């Protein structure tokens, strides 16, 4: 089966999942963490080499302080509890986005996770945290302007600078974006990398996302014809 080289997931619906069950919002995020574990393992087994998860957008700072603390507490928990397993399974963790506004403990755990998993070659797991695609694009453009008028700017140069701005290695464009909870928008997620991404939306709330849901999305992706503006159909590997 044709699978994407780079899969992006906008994890949405944790709060709604909790509300539907009469639970406080943080418990929805806790249930969402279990879905992260399931998905990372499923993607690794499918040998998809790149996975980007939208964990916390720059606009999410507008949420209540209690919810924000809960989200970062769960991120900390994931980085601690899963680290040995990620190393064992060859998963390279890379966190993309701003770091100066993150809790100090989260910053330290991110640095530790990135260092300990650096040798991983089976899966590049990028976690978008305090991330805004538009802010990153502006920052990359500004950095290139500051290099002076003689700087040659093309797509490759811009993408290299964009990758530097978000603190991520250069990776293939995203082939498939999955968004849960029924919303049908990108919400400032990887706008450059999603130029030719296939989009797949599901009403499933993120905590209920399973390996079967992922398989459904991948089955649909395998049937799509990707032309990239040309008439010749090419596979996902052409990205």
C-alpha cells in the first residue's frame, strides 16, 4: 500500500471529548496523550519516516491558565515516560516552534529528549509546540532580508531558513494531513510544507483516534491521484 513519506496530524477534540463525558477539560488532554502513544507506535510500524503532530499552537496561549498548565504537564509526562521506548525504537524527537515562552522544566525535558533520541533513524517525530506557520514564515523572510540585498533567495534557500527558524531539520513536504473532530481547516499548521498535501478530515475526536482510524485515512490516501500541477500522476514518494 502506498503510504505518505511525511504525515501531519492536527490533534483536535480533547476538550469536546471530556465535555461529552461530563469531565473536566484536562482529562480530555490526558486521554489524548494515550492517542499520541498509539499513533506514534502505529506510524513507526508502518515505516512512515516522518510524523508531525500539532501539539500546541501559538494561539493556544489564549486558553485558560489551568488548561495550559495541564497541557504542558502532559507534554512533560510524555517526554519522561516514553523516552526510553522512543530511544529503543529508533524514534528521533524534534520539537519545532518557539521555546522562550515554555515552562523551564518543559524546555529542559525537550533538550534531553532531542539529545537522547538524536541517533534515531526509524521515525522522525516532530512535535509542534508554541508553533505558528505564519510567524515562522515572517521570521524566515526577515532573516533573509537582514542578510543583505546580495542574498540569493529561492525556494530551497527559503525552506532552509524556515527550517532553522522553527528548530527543525529540513524534511520532505507533508503528503497527508489528518485533522480530527470534524473541523476542516489547517489552523496555521505547516503552511509551506502543506503546499500539495492531501487533506483528510474525520469527525472522530482525538482521544478516540485509533490504529483503525489511521488505516482508514491511509486507505483513502492510497486511492488519490497526486499530480502536483502536472498531468503525470506521481506517487507520494515523489515528494
